[in-house]
C-alpha cells in the first residue's frame, strides 16, 4: 500500500499543530480527524510506528501503559470540566490506519461522523480491545492475539446497545435509543 494512501495519514496528522492536543517525550495525543463521539482522541507513540496492536509483544507493556496513562490524564482534565463524560481507552483489533494508536473515546457516541454499522460496532463490541486488557494479555501471553475472521464478523453483527443489549434496526434509531437508554452497561 502506497505511503500516500489515507491509511498512512496519521504520520502527517501528528505534525499538524491544530490537531495536536499534547505531547511528551514518548507520545503525542491528537484529535481524531473523524470523531465518532463528542470527545475522540488518538494517543500515538513517538516516533510514530507502522504496526498494529497484533504486532505488540511483552516488550511493549511499558509503552502501552504510558499511552494509557497519558489518555487517562487528559480524560481527568476533561471530566473535571464535564463530570458526566465517560471515556473508554482501547485499540481496534484490525486498525484501519497503519500506525499504532490508542483511541480515547467518550461513551456518548454523539457525532455526525458516526455513520454506519461498522463504525458503531468498531467501538461497542469486542472488536474494540480495552487498553487494560491489552496490557494484561501482553503480560500473560507475551502477545495480543487477534482472530481476523472473528473480528471482521463483529463489525457485521446486528446493532446492539452496549448498555441494555437491545438490538436496533438502523444507526439513526440506535443513536436515538442510545441517547435515551438509562441501563448500566
């Protein structure tokens, strides 16, 4: 795949000061260019690495822990301003972008960029690998195991509310249902 393909875009986005939220010696946090919620950020290692979560191994535990810590620190600052906002941190099991990145996404899923079943399922099913679980799997198994077929099947499953498990027929109805759903996940 050519380096000018959209899947390589994160390498240039991290250099865009308008997209950069914060950085330290090991990571850079950027706004997601196509946010799927009110608050959607990506935490990337620096230098930017061309690999996905399935290529991580036990030597990457400290890196993933640092990425998570940076995301949690930003989340703490944001929730101090908006206490009702809840965040989830994790990785897509099959990322669409070639550069390693952790998503930090608010759980409102309120965004015009959230347009289809694949978008919804990529953040509300096991396709979205929780960052803490990734760390534990790396410590325990020395790698992250991704079954590509199972992951792809998760993207195709019915739209299901992660709170109450209701199955909804289409994304506009799911967004409406989810905004009103009071069930605890």
